[in-house]
């Protein structure tokens, strides 16, 4: 039985579509050295340790929070750009800082046995000239929440959401349907993506938002 268990794995095959977005590891490595990024990651880690019986500290990485938040704001924007319902779009995060298997990617996809998996909208978004504009719109929308400054400021102190595992991330800006999220709408922080509304420099993509406001 021991040898047999090594020859197969349970699996299911579904049809669907999606696109994969990868961020350069060297840029993430440099961004993760920012003192405020380290501080905000520590807030989430401490909240999880204090409020949850089970803790996997290895998944509480700054890059994981960043990738997860980017994934959510993209899903929320794709609802308007592709015509899919948010609950039919799913995410898969690939995040690791290991020297051998360092990863920093997001797969956004839809799958299933009905027609929603064959509309072609997500495949089209992966083409040059489409995804860039969708990402830009997603960044601009997420740079300000409808309940700011409360959403941003509460995230800078105590956190919010289940186990206080979110910083600047609430139902009005960064959450998606539970069926779409692989981390139960936890580990989210818009500030790590677009920066604080008073200071965009902490955000990994804060310069894009700053440039847009200047123009």
C-alpha cells in the first residue's frame, strides 16, 4: 500500500480559461526590505498568532499579501471588463521565498462544466494591450476605498476582518466572494499595492497611481 500510494494522486479535469501574471522576484526582494512593509506584515502575523489556533507563519509573507491583494482587485475589475460574475472567477497564488523554489505569480481563471468556462473573456485579457489597462483601472479604484480614511487607518493599527488578518482591505474595496478566494478573504492590504493616500511610496505599484494623479 505504501508503494502504491506513490504512483497516483486524486485529480479532476475541468474545462476553462484564464491568464497567469508573474512579478519579477528581484523587484519583490528589494520592495520587501522596506521598513513599513516589514512592519505591516508583522501586524498581520501577530494578529494571526493571537487570534488563531493554527498558524502557518511561512505563508504570511509580504509578497503573499501583495500578490493576494493584486489578485482580488483584478477579479473585482474583471467583473466589469469581462462580464463574468465575481463568484465564477477564481485565483491561485504561487508565492515562496525559498532559494530553490522562489515564486511570485497569480493565476486568475474560471472553470466548470457550463458555458461560463468557454466565453473567452479571460483569455482575451491576457493579450497585450488588454491586461495593462484592466490593471491600471484596478489600481486606480483600489487607491481609495469608499470608507476611507477609516479602512486605511484601521489597517495601520489593529487590522480588520477574520482574525484581524486584513489591513486596508474590506468589503468595499478588496474582498471577493468566498468561492473565488483560496485564503478565505484574509491576508489583504491595499497599502502594500498602491500605497497610503498620503504616501504612495510604500506601495509596490504606488508610482503608477502617483503618475496617474499627476496627469
